[in-house]
């Protein structure tokens, strides 16, 4: 994997935060911290896209049907009570 050198500007407060994260032992340098933030943002974006895709899938599945919560609970209790024995 190739790398690209970037120059970024942060506020003094942000710089102190980054330094504190490094001093706490979580990271060895500024670049490692920034790369971790990017990885976390990428993971978060992927999760959001997965939720969006499921919402679209749900909307496309048709009209909603009535849901009987009491019946569902009764069915699940009966189903899982058999497994516990």
C-alpha cells in the first residue's frame, strides 16, 4: 500500500489533545492517531450505508403487516423454552 504525505493544520487545543493521546500510549505519533481517526470514520460510514441499504430494502418489501406483539412473545417463549430443557 502506497503512502502520501499530507500537511494539516490543527488548533492549539487539538494539538494538545493529539499529544495527550500519544502520551497516554494509545499511539506512537500524530500520523498514527490521524490514520486511526480515518479508519474509524470509514467504518462508521460503512455502517451507515449498511443501515441505509436495509431501510431501502425494507421500504421496497411492500406494505407493512399488522404485528401482534403478544402473539410474537408467546411464540418465542414456546420456541425457546423447548431448547432450554
